[in-house]
C-alpha cells in the first residue's frame, strides 16, 4: 500500500515534461556506425550495423533503404532532373560539376536474423518506386533469404562509402567544411503492409522510424565536430580523433566537422520543463550573434515545450552553417542548422526567426514524426505557424527591412523603424502570389513547381492554422495543438489524425474547413470594395392601394436631425476559397454593427439605414 | 582659380538667380501634381471609407500595402515602405544609380523618368545660359528663351548620356563584378566578400561621378562656347576635366559632400519627426518641400560653379594677344 501511495505521489510530482522525457519510442531501428572522414577525398567510409525490428502487422521478405546521396550521383537522377526545373537548379549544377558529385556506394551487405536465418550476403538492387527512372539509385532493395515476421529482427552489416557533394543542398562540403546529412544507407518505414521508401526528390524531405543511433566518427585532430545526440566517448591518436555520439528515440542522425568552428555551451532551464544543454557551433565572424542564437533556441524550447510537448533529450546542438555551404536552415533530431548574414538589419529578427523555425522542427518533425515526403505541410506548416507565434511571444513585432545593393554576400542593411512588421507578414505576402498554384494535400514532388511546394508546405498551412485559431478561439485551439502533440510523440501521424483531434474539441464538425483548405487551390482573400452613404432618397410615386392610392410627387426635405441615411458596404471575395467572414461597420455617430457572411458568393452588399 | 573661389562664385550666381530655383520648383510641383492626382483619387477610392485610412495618414501600414502592392500597376508600384523613411529614399536612389535597375517599377514609370530627363535638359539649358551670360541676372523671358535655344544640344547630350549609361550598366557593371567574384572565389568568409564587393561598388560610383561630371562640363561648354556639335563638347569636356583634374574633381567632390550633408540632415530631421498630429504632418510636408528646393539649388550650384571654373580656367589658359603698337 505504501508503495502504491509513493507511486501516486511520484506520478503527481512528475511534470508533464518529465512524462514526455520518460516516454520511449518504439525501437524499430538500432544503428551502430563506425566511420572515418577523409577531408581530401571528401568521403565518409565505414560500417553500419543495423538491427531492424518488424513493428508492422505483416511479415516482409524485402528491405528497402534510402541512399539519399545518390541523388547527386549524376545529372539524370530524379532529384537532379527535378532540380533542373527549379530556379536554383542551374546554380546547383555549377557547384557539383568538376567532381562535386556525391554518392552512397554500398560495398557489401550481410544479413542475419537470430532464430530465423544465418549470416547471408545480400545483393543490393536499385528500385524506383515513384517514377521508374532507371538512372535514379536513391532507393535500394534487399531480398532476404526468409521473411521477417512481426516482432522479429534482422541484423545487417553494411559496408559503405559516401562521397559528399560540393555544396549540395542540406549536405556536402565546402572547402574544408563538412555537413554530413542523409549520408548513410537508411532503412525505410514498413507500415500498412508495404515499404514507405520514396526516392529522393528535389522538393521533398525525409521520413524514417525511431530508434537508437550509436555513431563513432573519426576525423583529423584539428576538426571541431557537432552531431546529433550526446558525446559518449572520445579517443585520440595518430593525428586523428574518434568521437562517439549516442541517442535513443530519434529517427535520423547528422553531423558536421570544420576546423574553424567556435563553440559555446549554455543551459536551458525552466521550472516546468526539463533542463537541456544547448551547444552552439558558430562561424568566428558571427561572435556578435551568439546571444541571439542561444536566446532563440531557449525561447523555442520554452514556448514549444509549454504549448505543445517538452523537449525530452538532454542536449540540443545548433550549428551556424558556413556561409554559402547550402546546409543552412535544416533540421535533424537534436541538431539543427541556422545561419545569419555577417551584417543583418536589426528589425529583421534574424537569426531569431530562422533559429526558432529550425529548432521548432525538433517538435514538428523530430518528436512528431510526420511523413515529409507525403505530408510536407504537417511539419513545415505546423512549424511555420508555431515559429511566428513564438517569435511574436518572445520578441514582438519586427520592423520592415531592406538590404540595399545585395549581391554575393554584400548588402547594406537598413531598418525602417517606423514600419513595424508582424512575423506573419512574409507568410501572407508569399501566399498571396502563390496560393492558386496548387492544393495542399499532395506528395511534395507532385506540386506543379517549387513555389507551389513552398506555398503548400509552409505558407498556406501556417495561415490555415492561424485561421483555425481565430475561428475556434485561443483556448480551444491551444488545447487541440497540445493534445495533437502529446498524443503523437514518437509516432507518425497523418492528416486525419489532426483533423480528428480538431473535431474532438471544436464545437462543430470542421471537415468542411479542411476540405476547402487541403483540397482546393487558391487563397482566402476578402475585400471591402465600396462604401456608400447617402441621404435617403425622397419618396415619389404611388402609395396605398384602392381608393387610398395617392401620388406623391416629391417629399419635403426633412430637418437635418431627422435625416435618414442609407449606407451600402460592398464586400467582395477575391480569393478562390470561401470562408465565413465577420464584418464590423462603424458609423459616424459611433454606432457599430457586426454582420456575418458565409463568404460563398462572389460578393455581397450589406444595406444599412439610420439617422 | 581655387576650388573654393569657384564654389563661392557659383553660390553667388545661384543667389542672384533665385527666381530660377522658384521656376524649376514650380515646374516640379506641377509635374508631381499631375502624377499625384490619379494616385490620390485611387487611394481615396481604396481606403477613403476604411478605418485604415486614419492610420495611413500618419504611419505606413504594411498589411494594407502588401495587399495594395500585389495588384499595383504603373505609378502605384512606386508606393513602397521605404518612402516613409528619412534615409531610405537616399539609399533607394543610390541603389538605382549603381545597379541601373531603373525599370524595376515597370516600363510606365521608366518612361516617365525618361521624360523627366528631357524636361530637366530643357531647364538646365536655361540655367546654364544664365550663369554663362555676362549679365548673370534672371529674367523669365531670357531663361525660357535660352532653355529653348539650347534644348536640342542638351537633349542630344542627355540622349548620349543615356546610351553611355546603358552600356555602362550592360557591360561595365557585369565586368567589374566578374572581377569581384573572381577575387572572392569560393571563400568561406562573408566579410571578405563584403569588402571586395564594396570596392566594386566604389569603382562604379567613381565612374558614375566622372561620367556625370563630363556631361555637366559638356553642357557648360556647348552653351559657353556656343558650339554647334554637342559630341565635340563631350570631348572638350574630357580634355578640360583631365587638364584641370584636381580642380574639377575637387569642386565636384565638394559639391557632392554638401549634397550628402543636406540629405543626411534632412533625413535625420524627417526620421526624428514622426507625425502624430495634423500640424506635424503639415510640418513634414513643408520640410520635404524645403529639401526639394535645396536639391534644386544645389544642382544649380553645380552648374554655376562648373561654369565659373570653366570660364576662369579657359580664360587663364588662352594665349595673351599682343598689343598693337
């Protein structure tokens, strides 16, 4: 009995944060990796031992792996073909040509399944589940000697060489700087009886299962290294050092190495949240931004932690990515990249905004593991919404800024202090021009172009959430977001999971809202196009009927005090998407009238009459 | 002749011809009114009955502008947040000058700008002729008569200058920045790139300064010497500038510094003076008009000082005639 009471008390005193920290992900994967960086050859070579457990409901005799770096293997990969259509495609070709290409070459694979089959060499086969492009080698299939049943595990020893691309997007090298991401043969997600393992596309990010990463990296002694997880061990010798990083409950692992990094460490503390060690790797020329980097990270851990779910890991590493490296602005579990211009206008709220956004992905991507291939809006959109909310809560409005004569790292920063800017303004600006390009609920590479992807992954969903918050009210919406976060930690929620929670808390069924927002292209835009207020016209013509019918030629003008005005307010729907609208009309005498409009028709005229 | 003397005499000449400033100001005001009226009507139609109207009178509203600018065409495109700042218009103009992106507000606005160049050429002719004339005093008749008399020369010079600047932005600008990019290379250091680019822009600025000076002196020479060929005057201007390099460049640098000082002071005043009431709004408007007047006076001082310097240096360099016995 005493024990029960003790447990009860323990449970009461455990904060929500500690509950989240104590929560464990299903350990579908366990990676033990040992690799060595060759700065001269721009390669990472080593061995990966992967233990994969079938967490699905059906057996499988095949394993699918992502070899993301093969996107940069040649000009005909799906990624490169799609990238060529992007505005930044040609410049990307410039950086990879002359041996700037990258690849992930699987040298050998040996598989074993305890109690099922013994060590067996396997032959990788490249497959293209999305587009049948034979030149694309970003997905590898392994056929097992025997199927792996639900709950059973298979252990794979994979020897691989990863050549990093020159200034590749999100990953690669730039002189002696290395950002190593999407670098290992990484198993796909076995769900709903099939492998969810898409090819690497120009407009898509990633998706993987949770588990444990134990990664040892060997680099030349002078290199400063940052990585996902926590440093568990380090050894040195022969001009090299080996650093071992470990972390449970994550679904990806990235690391970086550069001799010139400066580092700083601070601690995030909050009475209602777990303590987190914040480690920053930054460019020496960005010393003046160190406080801002830390402050933005701390504010993210605080606000996202209180609003949604506590950050459960002991450490977070933020990397101020090297200028022009193309690795800035990216999220990985327990590590994210941010950056800032050497000179930046004060009112621009940088590096605050970007740091909050990327750190915010620790929650909407890291902890809530949505499928970035198929539902990009669920991580980017949610994070964009929460970023603007956090930015406003922590720093208030910014100011309008401009970089004059901007080119190639140059620019004269200028802040228009008298023109304040809401952190949401850029979202509205971009959405206005791109909203009609496509609809939201598509695979990220299916969008018509890069702008449609940006709009439907970032801007429109963020505005959708702001609209929903305004429509349902703060209290209800905050409850929805918190519940959604708490229920989906270390899970792979789909759009319907979020919609179900909205419907659970909203006073009415909101399917109509999501139907419009997810499946209709266009913007929500309503304008007051005309306001007219004139003295009421004098009555003329016949009145009454029968014998009492009377012809009135013109009424006498009434005294000013009694004069009646007739007013019209013309409201026009400019955007393709209709949503209910509230109209507040203020009259010269101070009287106000509130009107509702369902917003369905192209326009509506509201009529008012009064003195 | 000393630079300071040329400047003093230039100021004195402008002072004697204050009415020219007024005439040019009034013309500017009329031209501005012609284009401001449709803008006013448009704004009134858009926001006249909305609550944002009162806020807009005193403060730039970004959310409103974002919506407005999305469908803005022609002159409407020139409405932008930087207009509301004290210093931002200065940087706007500097950026246009160095980048040459004059069509960034659309071709309609670009065409208006071109029209203004020729209108300025007309009035410049009148002003320079006043300064070059021995009488050196203003009469409206003489001013407009000279403006008409020399218009074809000044228009020809303006056209040549436009072609030259077009080549400058099309060829020289990219060439300079190709060199800049070559120096920066694959460097990881943004400060290095920043300073090398700054060097590139400074070279561009010096070249713009020199080209402008050459065409200023070409205008002065074509009127002072009553030459028939405008293009010959460009060559004569080059010869004169490089023959008197220290004095010509020194004088224009001094005038430029005064111009920068005027802009900085006015920018500071306008930045500090954020109108919250209607009378402050009126005060800001008045200050802006004074700034425009100062700009016109300064431009005329450029021409007057350059004319004085040219005439004095030419006279000093002319061979002395032998006295007849």
